């Protein structure tokens, strides 16, 4: 009798395990027989399986086929690959690429066309989440979020936490500077250059971070930049200021990401132990003329400290590449740009008027000299990135789109360019994918909702016809973009004539 009961129990248990899970959907999406590529820890084990979305959330992901009823759309994923939506952690979506304020006022229709296409261009290249790392107003946030098709937008508040009259404040005329950068840090050394109506108590790191938190930001952006060209020897934050910014950021549940691209800046910030470096280390300063195939010991030591502390490192290789590309017409004549830049704006970029920044940068250099100079700087940047990649540094994906008033850093397209440059630098494809998904999500405390394909996370998903763990061209072989459960064909995001 006991044997019979035991046998029945075993059979019942086996039957329960074999029974397919029942999912009743009201607004569902079912992707079947697709290669699922996702990770929580940087290790990838792709498999052919099934993914189910209800409304805007993933509710099922497994090798076994689910039992589904109700209302849903089914997509046959046979021979296709799905990954989490990509995250660009460094954009400036308040800018119009290549334009200054007088251009914006002169060409309102071009500005309107750009702003309408911009969010679609990010989606076109698979970027379902962007983080705006410059100041942004509530009005700009609301106008962006009113777009029908757009990536998820996060930001750092109305301005970064720059020191008074430092970078980037110095580029704004003094009469508007403090109004446009309301979250500046008061420094006694700058007291005589700060209007009396701004009180020191309102501009301590503690007060500034609290304001940033209350604005709905997810991070604090600060700067360690002494300047360049005509704007040099700018005021810099002290170690105590930066440490206090870091501590106050953490106390408010925010992360601290800091602009720096020099050896001095990276060394200073590695010592402080900030959360994220918003740029790669390409300005080697006293080592700028050393060979491009080896790292000086001092730079290695700084990188080793970043690795030890697991400080997020954002290469932003397209900053250098984008500036260098202004010197000739090779960039602007790429056929791919027609899909993401409105026709009239693309034509304006080819005019003499639009070359103003290139003329300013390269007035005393020829094409060959520019490519040589920028090539040397980029070689240093890539060497640093490879060292970090080879030694388990924490690599995060970000583009700084646009890095300045240049038309060569275009929304979405610049991200694809950055991905290819990372591969050129020697970063393995699985680390590139992780940098733009789970690494970014964790670094910015967004991993409970995005960054991987998992039950309960938002249905931001990219379907490709190539495997991104095998071919970097997969990021231009996107078939469908799913944002919050809504399925969009890639071609529907292209510029409409």
C-alpha cells in the first residue's frame, strides 16, 4: 500500500512539472523560438526560448513553451536574436547638433524637424533608454515625453554641480551664467565674481544635491576640467568638495558621475572614489607624446585604482572621432545618415555656414595634420580602454551626444559608431553588450526595471537578425524595437521624406 501511494505521489509530481504554465493575457506579446541573450552578471549563456509580455512588463521567459490564452500578438523569433534595449548614459538631448543659438533662431523649421526625429533616431539604433547629463528644464522634459515614439528619458536636474565660474559655466555669458547653472557650488575663491543674491548656504554640496534630488534626477553630474584653448586655468573642485558631493549623492540615493578626460582629472577622481567617470582618459598631458602602444606606469597605477574601486568608466570615443570627422566630407556623405537626419537639416550641414566650428578648430591645420593629431589622441584612449577591459574594469556605455556644437555626433547613429569603436579598441563583444545594458542599469540604480530580460522588468527589447555576441554589425541589423511592450518596426522610425 505504501509503495502504491509513493508511486502515485511521484507520478503526480512529474505530471505537475510537465504541465505548461497558463498565462491569460489582455494586452500581450509572445515572442516564440527566439535566441535570448541577456545577463545579470556579465556572463552570457544564450538559448532558444520564449518570452511573454503583458502590457509593459515581461511576465515569462524560459526554454519551455508557455500555455497562453487571451489577447496577444505573436512574433515568430525563429533565427532571430533578442537583447535588452540599449542604454546610452551620456547624451545632451537639449542641443541641436551643429547649431548655436543664432542658428536656432534663424532656422526654426530645421530645429522643429530635428526635435521631432531625434527620439526616433535613438530608437532606430536600439537605444530605448537615454540619460541626459546636462541641465534640462521641466518644459523640455515634458515636450520630449509628449512624443509618441521615444526612449525612456532620465536626467541630472536643471544643471550639473559645477564649481562657480568653472567648466562648463565659463562658456555662458556672465549675466546669464548663474541663472542657467542654478546648481553651482559656491567657492570662497570666486566670491567676488558671484552676484550677491546667491547665498553660500544655498550652494553647498548638501544644498545642491538636495535640489537635484527634488528635481527628479537619478544622478549628480560634476566636473573636473581646467579648460582648454582660450579658456584655461579654470577653478577646480577641491577634494573636500568632491568628497562631500559623493557622500551627499549617496545619502540621497543618487550616483555621482564626473566629467574628466585628463590624467590629472582621472587620478584625482580615482583617489576620491567617485561612482562614474563620464569620459575616457585620452588627455595624457605630460605623456601625450609617448608611443601609442604602451601605457606609462603612472597611468597604469591610476587605472588599477579605478579597477580596484570598480569606478564606472565611460570611454566616449566618439568625442575624439566626431571632432576629427569635421575636417572633411567623409562623415556627412554617409548614406546611413539619410535615415536619421531630416533631409533639409542634412543639406544645411553641407553648407559653408554649417562649417563654422570646423573652421574655428582647424583654421591653422590641414586635413593630414588633423587626422594625425586626433589619431594619436584616440590611440591613447583606446589603449586605456583595452587595459581596463583586459583587467576587469567596469566599462559603461555612453556617447556624449553631442560632445560640442558639432553635427558629427548624431542621435542613435553616434551610439552605433561608439559600439564599433569599442570593438576596434579590443573590447570583446560580450563586454560591449553588457556595458550598454546591465552595467549601465546597475551603475545608475535602474536594474530593478531595465538592463536585462527578466520577469517583472520593463519590456524594452531589441530583435536582431544577427547575433551581437558574434558580429558588431548586429547593432545595425535591428528588425524590431519594443519599448514598454509596444512593437515598432525599425523602418517606421526612419526619416520621412
